[in-house]
C-alpha cells in the first residue's frame, strides 16, 4: 500500500500499522502452512512399523 505521510506522527502511525499487518500475515501463513503434530492411530497405518 502506498501511503503519503504529511507529518511525522502520521508516518509513525503508518509504520506501526504496517508492522501489525505484517505480523498478522505471518501468523496466518504460519497457521495455514505450519507443521501440525498429529499422531497416527493404529487403524490409520497402512503397514506395520519396521522399527518394532
């Protein structure tokens, strides 16, 4: 987004809003594509474990 600040206070507000948007976007991407640790049950496994 292109924003033109006419005062230092407006520039500070734009910078703060930009940081907040970036944090929210990062959390959203992390939630969407992040690793989810979900243990598998025995009925889900397709073949027996070779480690046991």
